[in-house]
């Protein structure tokens, strides 16, 4: 498996993986109408904006690739919040490849890449309240629950999420071999 920065050539693969992950893990939080609709087109628009239009200095997107196929990705916004640091906005792994260390390696590589762009060592993310598997994963890699929020999904659904933080992402960056 190779970890590398995402490029515009990855937009379709990332969008498909992102849509599949939402359909599998966000059902009950996002409306069935949205998830069963053209969520791939929604994600294509998002990833085109992120990988073509957004300045790369303000974000970091890393893909995990195996035999030329994208099997996971992580996307972060550098220095998103003055208190909580850089936001890990997305972390998704192909359903059949979970529990193989890919998510841990992506989080480690993300922390390393973000730390190379900013002196702020804090990292945080939001995880849906219903996504207990992800919560367990984040706790296992040192994340600490620090708050919650109610917001709107891209489809306009009301969702509840927990914030997980790493006050010093340096240890996360060192945690997994490349």
C-alpha cells in the first residue's frame, strides 16, 4: 500500500469511495432520499472544488492506494480553528479493507503532513453520534472526546456529532509506519 498526496486524477475514485462510505455508515443520520439519490454527483462536485479550486496550502488530502486503486483517503483543513487546530474533515476506507491499519496509517500521515504546514500541533474531527465504530477507532489512536454539536448534513438533515481531539498530533504522526 502506498500513501500519497491526492491529485485531480483521484477525484472520481475519492468521490465514489466517499459516497459508498456515507451510504453504508450514515444511514439514519442522513435521509434515505439523499443517500439513495445521486450522492456521487454531490461528492464529485465537492472533490473537484477541493482538489482543483482550493489552494493546497490550506488543505491536505492523502490517499491510500493498493495496486493502483484508491482504498482510503483523509482530508484536512489546516489551522481550521484557533483552539482545536487543524480539522480532519474526512477519513474513509473501502468497506472491505477496514480493520487492516489503513485508517491508522492515514491518520498518522495526515498528522505528519499537517504538522509540516503549521506550528500548531492540535488536530480535531467530528464523528456522528451513531458511528460508534469510528468513535472506538479514534479513542484507540489517542483521540479524546471534547464536546458535541448539532448541525445540518449536506442534505439538510439535523445530525449530532462528537468532537475528538489530539492536543499534540506529534505522537499521532509518529504512531504508524509508512
